[in-house]
């Protein structure tokens, strides 16, 4: 958002920008307010957050005469769209 004192601009508005915007003006004559509700329509770009996560599990199986140690590793990618 860019506010230059007279105009509020929201370039590339997203759904997270939706909501009520209130402008309040104060001068020697008093105070007045006006409000407007912004709705964002249309397609949004698929913006997403991506993170690579390594998972490691270590398991030890033990019985009377038997011990087995297992190490399991795996990588997964977590994506969150339209952030």
C-alpha cells in the first residue's frame, strides 16, 4: 500500500487486502470520516511458500536375544498457496 497524503493506492491487491477502509479528516472546523469496503475480485497469482523438511526417525527393536536398530530418513516439500 502506498499513501501519499491524498490517495491510498494498493497495487496488485490481494484477498488479504479486503476489508473496510476508513478515512478521517480533522481541521479547525472539526472532524469527519468516510468509509469504503474493498472487495478483491478476479484471479490471484499462485503465490506460495515452499519449505524442504527432513524427517528422521530412529527405532530400536529389542527382544531377549535380538536387537535391531532402524534409521528412517525422508524429505518432504511443504507448500502453502495464495499467501
